[in-house]
């Protein structure tokens, strides 16, 4: 069984494209194109289910058209519309990390340290509903900090550690 801490969100399936099961995929991280992994994962009724990718092609800067095994009709693709798409961390970690841009959702489950305040806690959620993306960090005190590259000093993806240098007064 696939657990939530073993994956990270990379996008969402939008709608069928054509009548042979191809589906539009709006992605926020193109890791699926840069790291060799035979499947992507979708959450269906609270369960993470792998879908093997037969082929894909880019439709734009943030959109691709995917064909999954056994999804060979418009009806089957329609049932997948709206599903969130995840990528397995085990394929990502240690694979050309310097070449891949992290999506903010990748950091869910990371332990966070600040240069001045020390350990802050673990990123439980990423809030992208506001203009500024935010990390919701659970620790001794729950805190919210802006998710911005300006504050990140170091990333250790293997150990799931994120080091920040937050401005004075933010915490």
C-alpha cells in the first residue's frame, strides 16, 4: 500500500483529450519527464493507486497529454478527470536533484530548521490558496511561514530536512 509520505503531488488530471483515453494533465513539476519511473499515482477514494504510463506528450508549458495502461476510452478517461497526480519519492531522491525544480508539495513531511530559532517542526501542509504560498509547520507551536526560495539555505532530500534563514520577527 502506498503511503502519503512516500509520494508528493505534481499536478492534476483535467479532462479527456480525444476518444482513445488520452487525458490532459496540468503539472506543477515536470519530474515525470526527467526521472525514469514507469507509473504515476492518483488518489481514488482516499487510496493511492499507481497508473502505468504508456506515453505522454507535452501540450504546453504546464500541460501534457497522458495515456495510461488500460485507460483506452473517453469514458475511462472522464472518470479520472479531477484526480490529483503524485510522484513516488523513491524514484526522485538521488536522481539528478540538481537538475529538477522542487514543487512546494515535495517538502511535505520535511523537518524544518531555522538558522536562529533551531528546529521548527515538520511541514504538514502547503497552502497555495493565497497569493503567497505558505508552509504550515507543526511543532511545539504551529507556525506558518512563506514558502519562498529566498529563505531556503539548504535542502537534504534524502534525510527530508529543510534549512531556512527566516527574517527576524517572522516566527
